[in-house]
C-alpha cells in the first residue's frame, strides 16, 4: 500500500510539471489544467481499476455574487455526447465560465458513462457571497 501511495504521488508530481510552465494568459493556464486533470483522471482509473474516471475543479473556492469563475474538467475512458448511445452529460473535457447571482453554496456534479461501460461522477463546490 505504501508503495502504491508513493507511486501515485510521483505520478501526480510528474503530471503537474507541465502546469508549472509559464503561460501567457488565464485561458492558457486553464487549458493546461484541463490537460492535467485528464492525466489525473487516468491515474485514478488505473489506481482503482475502473474503466472510466473524471476530475473536476472550480477556478475559485469562493466568489462574490456576479463574479465569474471557471469549471474545468476532464475524464478518462468517457464516452463523448457526440458518440451517440448512452452518452455522458458533458464533453469528455472542457472549460465553462459561470456567473451566479445569488449567494449560497453550489455543488456541481458531473456524470460520465464509459466507452466500455461503467459510470463515474466527480464534483466540486463553490461558495458565493455578497
């Protein structure tokens, strides 16, 4: 178990290295993060033995009413909505800018169906304040 944890940590560090590279804009950083999330989802799938996995983050844990934030996600082994059949609710990976007009805690939960079967969910929560 200890060796698996060490291997996972080493894998996560190597996955995050491209993210440390200089980026010209927030959009570039978000695109790099989406790529990293795809690699994290692949590591999660490998570690759990699952055919499908996902990772989802918000660009902020807290934002003011009317302040935009991004949801950034990626998946491994997920079926794209464009593929037809029992599809996932979301594209396999993406970035969406969200602006909320009421204070509260908002939980976003994404569900993905696997290309070879199975299903997975990932979620993130953001707090909106006045």
